[in-house]
C-alpha cells in the first residue's frame, strides 16, 4: 500500500502544485486495454468486495494469536535468546495488524506506523535466522553470540535504526481533493505527496522502502534458508551416526533427545523464514518493477495490491499456528496457561458435585440401615 502511493507520488511530482491543480488528472485511473491488464483489473474488481472482510478477520485472529504467543513465550520456562526475538516479532506483528485494522480512520498517521512496525518485524525475522544459525553452526561460540543479552541489543538496535530511517515517510502524505468538471457535485478526497517536498527526498524514501525494507531482507533470508537447511542435513547425519553406535547408553539417548529437539526448533524457525520469504519477496520485486516500467504500477501492482496486503497479514498472523503445530514445549505451556485453569475449574466443580452426590447417597444408606434396625 505504501509503495503504491510513493510511486504515484513520484509520477505526479512535477504537476502537483496544489490540491485544486490536480483536478484535471484525478479522474484518470483507466487500465491499459491489453488482455493481461484487463484480466488483472477484472480480478481486482471481483476480489475487492471480500478483501475487507478477509483482512478484518485475519487482523482479529492475528492480534489475539500474537498476544497469546507473547504470554506463552514470556513464561520463565520459555526463556531463551530465540524466544526473546520471537516475542519482539510477535509484538511488531500484533501492532502491525492492529494499526492496519484502523488505518482508514487516520491514514496519514497509521500508514507510516504500519510500515515501521512491519519493517521491524521483517528485520527481526532475519535476526532470528542468524541467531539460530550461529547457535547450531558454532556449538561453542554460538551460545555466547546468540545470548539473551545480544538478542535484546539486536532488538533495540533494529527498532531505533528503522524508526529513524523511516522518519521521512511521515512527511510524504497530505490530505488533498479535486473537483471534476465532468461529474456534477463530485469531489474526491485523496492522499497526496506535498509538492513542496524535494524530489530527491521522495526518491530516496522510495528506494529505501523498496530495497532496504523489502529486497534486502528477502535476500538475506534466502541465504539463511540455504544455510539452515544445510545445518539440518548435517544434524540428520550426526543423528544417524549416533543411532548406529553399538553402545546406546543413557548419555547417547539423552544426546539423541537433545538433537531431535534442536532439529524441531530449527524446522519451526525455517518454516517461519520461508513463509516470510514467500509473502514478502513478490512485493519487493514488484516494487522495483514499478520504478523500471512506467505502466507496471497502475496496470499490475495496483490490481494486485489487495492480494499483497493479504499475504502480509497472513505472514503476520501465522506464527502462532506454527508454534502450536511444531513446538511441544509451546503447546504444553499454552495449555498450562489458557486451558488448565479453565479445565481445573470445570473438573473441580464436577469433582465437588460427585463428592456431594456420594455423600448424600452414603447418608441415605446409613439412614436406611438405622431404620431397618
């Protein structure tokens, strides 16, 4: 969404001298009459009516799921450097979806906030992959390099740097309007880039968003995905060697259990990385295509914009599903926090009812025996 507006702002910078001056162009949003582009426009028209409902449902689920993830991951038994980063990712994802849900109420404030939080979550995912690789690739130094202290430092550094680097983005929007000469009493209000902004600032902001916030994280995650898969392969070979040992003592079995647990954790984090890569890389590539091809933004990017937003929301909300499906420790902790208290209350009440019924039945039996005597 942000990139579509930035590219449109670049196209209109020369002509945009005031809100009223845009009146002659504000109704010109036609799609080039080519089969592919017409198909995308048709898809956009068909999908748009359900987009809001899907995104609203995803936002509600995502906020609740990320909040549950934060509660579980902050338990004392879950403390680790990886989980510290996962907590930060959940916080960023949760507020990204929260602001997206309400961004139409105040576009100028909400949209830059969504960009900052989403970018923080993206780079935290990169950091997560790096930490995991250090932990499994460097058995001795990895524990020190991927420590909880360094996780906090990484989170703070990423948050500060990205918040400062996205500051120019808050200057890119202003409310504007235009009046059409071809439509009676028709006034369109829209968000436009102020004409007073230097074109160099708009250009640098666009390139920062396209490369540093989209392409670069996806490139690094591609590299980390290959490295993590390589480490998983090495771990599988190491496990087979352990199983082939003649002496299967307690130490060997314990090492096998630890190895399996580490592999499950790595697979879970690898799934998180791959989902992020699949949902974010198309946006980065299409952002660059918008800059290279003048018609790409209007004819391809805008018709697919709602789908790209939906993919981002899927990425923001799916981590909880991965945690619960791939981590036994997360499931157990989640059940202990959210299910056990309710179950115990219900089970305790049932137990008390059963005990009361048994007590009444016992008293009745005693009374009957007394009467018989």
